[in-house]
C-alpha cells in the first residue's frame, strides 16, 4: 500500500491510499475532489471509494462532487454522523476491502464528533499499517468552539482502542495557524 497526501483548503489534507497490486485507491476526506482525482491519475490509480472521518464541511464537503465525477463510487461514513453524500454507513469494527491486498477497519472514535470514524488500514504482511484519525486528535483551545478538555472527555465516554501503528495520520495542518497539527509520525 502506498499513501500520498493531497493539500486541500488552507489547512487540511486528503489522503490517497493505493493498493499496489491493483492500483485501486481510496481517498480519505476529499474536500477538494478535483485535486484528489488529479493526484490519483498522476500515480496511475483509480479511485474506488471514499473514507469520510466525520460530517464537517472541511472533510465531507467534497463527497457530493466526487460522486458526480466518479459515478458509482462508494462513500463511507459513520452511521451516527449524518455524513453528506454517504452511500455506505459504517460502525465500529466494520471492514472494507480495497483492491487485492488492502484492508480497512472502521473505528468509532467519538471525540471530535459523536459519530467520528477513524480508519485503520493494513496491507501485505510485513508492511506498516496506518491509522487515519481525521480530527479525533485535535485537542487545542484556539480556533474552535470546543475545548481540549471537552474533546478529551468525549474520548473517555466510550472506551476504544486504536491499534498501534508507526503511521498515525491526522487530516488537519493547523500548525500553520496554531503551532499544532499536521502529524504523520513515522
């Protein structure tokens, strides 16, 4: 599996996950679908599905457009999050296949929104897995109406475990404004 980031808006990223055997791809939170589809084309991949972490416009705002641009594409989102453009709702523990070798596990991580979903992605044995957390790990006081304390307490309301991975991928690049987050830890 290959992962490519695509800068979107002023402070977000979408991610392209490519199954190397088939060149089928998933895109995480395609807020600017044209950019994501161009990146897929540059990598010789065909986008088959969308993984939406939560319903906020800066993550799900491109879902309807990508459905127009890629007829028949599946758009996944949390079952309790009312994700715009969602065609397939997922719950904690649901599994999605991408291509021949890539597996995606949906994890209900109700920290940022009540229906937030993180995606744990694995591929061939020996390859490092990745976790796409959306805004689950956003925990700073500025620029949002919620506080870090509220965000953390929401995480503690429902116990969940995210499998350990060296690739932990958040979708905001708010470090430009808030000294915090674009994290891809490898």
